[in-house]
């Protein structure tokens, strides 16, 4: 059965992933992006209320509507502490295997690693994450996406012996990874 009680939109955001994640996962940051002061944090089943935190230029909106051939309509501000959303669910945490972190961000060195890696593991499952550190970058290399910590540990045991010896593959939740960005 189709549900018509939602609006979905795709957008390309020109911002670091860590910034976008904070903006959609943290209610205060989300509100800041959309000019709304939200009360509380996002949690499954929780209703989020808030107050519009800005002003609108009604005359400018009417002019914009007219310029688009639309009949001007009255702008209605949301009431104080209006319900903005109810969080239906929060997706379960996913994991990756941290292979290594290096201070050496030399592109040629990382390219050599990736050339060797493609012979041992599917390269599309290897992620190189640049992490700013005091004006320089550390490179964080992780492998795979797993539904649970146990699944990540099992994948670590299936890594080629050469990787098991060279790296102490440690499962890291995506939340941990985001927290390091």
C-alpha cells in the first residue's frame, strides 16, 4: 500500500561527509541548518517539537510567487513548539574493519598499497578516509561494511593471511569512525 504522507528529495551537498552527518543525525545541528530551534535529540519513537528561529519577508515571498505566475498566498508561520517530526526508526549501527591509520599521506605510497590490495581483497570494499590532523592529513584505511560487530570479526578472520599478519584488523562502528572525523 502506497504512503503519501512524506516528501522525499535528493540533493548534492558540497560539504564534508562528517559535517553533513552531524547536520542530519544531531537535532540541534539539523535545526540550525533549517532555521528551527528543536527540542530534544532524535531517538526512535520520539516526537520532536521546535520553534521557527528566523523571520520571513512576506512581501518578498509574495513577489517571488507573482514572478513565477502563482497566485500569492499568505505565509503562515508554525506555532511555537510545533511538532516538526516523529522519528520512526533509527537504522542499526554498521561496522567496518580498521586495517591501519598512517600519518604518511603520500599519494604514491597509498596508490602502491591499493595496487597490492586489489590482488587480495575486493578493492571496492577498501575505503581510504583522509582525517585532518594539525594542518596535515592522516589516512584511515578500513575494509567492508558489516551489519554487526560479530560479522566484522568473522570477516577479519577471512582476510588473507598476509593481511592478518600485517594488520591488527579491529571492528569499528560507523559511529566511532564518524566521531574521529
